[in-house]
C-alpha cells in the first residue's frame, strides 16, 4: 500500500466524520459506505457519552470535528511532505492510550498507520467506544488496512516499539517493561497561560475555551495562570462568565464543591465565582474546577521558570511572550505537526530498525 493510498483512506474518514457536528448530524449521500456506517456512528457517539460521564455529546462532537478538519488530503500531504515514507519496512508498534478525553490516542494511531507500520492498540476502558468503530470504517474504505490494525486488552506481545501515555507513576512501569525496545513514554503534562493584564476581553473569553473544554481534563487544557503583580482578577472572572453553565454538570459541580470545602478547611486563600476557583500554587496540575496561579516579577524571571519546567508543560498560551506561544482559544485545535511532548512521532517511527 502506497503512502497516497493511506492518505486517501484517512481523508475519506475525515469526510465521514464531518457529518457529525454540534449543530446537528447531516447524512451526505456521497460519503463512501455511509449506508453501512452513518446510523451506527450516531449510536457509537451516544454510547461513548453514556459510557463515560465526562464525555458529553458536545465534547465528543468537538473532538470528531477537530479530526474531520485535520484529515483532509491537503493537510495530510502537507504534514508528511518533509518525511520519506514510501520505503517503510512495516513494524509492529504498540500504543497504550490514555482515556481522559475523547479519541485522545487518535494522533498516535494515525501516525503509526500513515507511516506504513502495523498498530497494536491497548485502549483505556474510559475511551474504548469510538476508535474501534472508526478503524472498521477505515478498513472498509481501504481493505488492505485490515492486517495492519489490532486491538487488545492483554499485555503486549511480539512488538517492535511502543508509544505509551500515562501518569508519572505508570511511566515507571512503562520504562521498566518497554525499556528494551524503541519507545516514547509520556508522563503528566499541563498547559499554562501567561497573562500581562493587557489582554482584550475577546482574548480572555477565548482563553475560557482552553480552560473549560473537556472540563480541563486534557494535557492541552490550561490548568495554571502566570500573572504579574497586582493583576486584576475581576477582569479575568468577567471574561469567564460565558462559561458558567459548566457548573450544571453534576460531576463538575461535585468536584467544585469538594475541592472548595478542602481549600476552605485548610484556610487557603481563594478567588472564586461560583464555578471556578483560583488558588496560588507553584504546581501545574490543578484539580477539576480549580486554576492555579503564580505571580511573576519580570519577563526574564518567568522565561527562566518556563524553561526549567519545560518537561511539565504541554502548551503555553499567550500573546507575544515567545514564539512558542499558542493564541488564546487554540490549545484544543492542534495541527497534525503539533506533537505531544514535542517529540516528532513520524521521525521516531521512520528510524525504528
């Protein structure tokens, strides 16, 4: 199977996913194999929502739409244009996926198959409804993929390399178990927003997307603010108000109430508005319904801290702080070349002996 064949198959998957939007589902007759898959996909979306209480229909559809936007023939060709993939010798690449947000492991799945390798997938039980179904659509579009895709719930056997995503604790197990083969092992990471006090209302409102999308459960979700001395949190909270309906989620509300009680009993100083708490803390991983914040004295001091903590940070959101900054509101819409932990997966897959 040539690279162009693989690209075409994934672009067809992108077209299929484009029928499922937050504005409604619209069946397009021109989509390949739609009669066999459209109705079942609507059922799979509902099943994913029912299976995991954090997976709202809105968030599942948002994830599907982001992948639909990414999986165009032009985007795929542009992404892969700088790599040499036509002569790949297929290896078996094991992927251990997290389950914190819908289809969180899809980029790894895509990268392995698009580069010409076989994929062996172990999913989290929290997110195991959608990907196998999308794989079945992919195989129907391009039957030669059938021998390249395998899902398992058991320990990996007969693999040549591993991509594993987990916590700082599970990473130690991964490093022990997979240390003798080429591997990418991901640990906990979080995203930060750097504020100066000069942000516009529109920028701060867009930041709300980075904070509240997926209830803040993703590694690209902003969990911490870096603010200058004397920062006006009232301005920030006013910009967050459009997201106040998030407290209507019972799971989110329970976390808000629990964490607030813990903080108050511990006499921590808090800023809060009824659906979001701000707590001064040097850590990056804040609990649900909480944002940590840290005060910086100067840009130079902040730059050194960001550099020293780079292995803890996934994304940096801001306006003009550095060339690495992502625009407000864009963390949950990564490009195909925005690799987790900054590790080029395609380059890793090419170099496997």
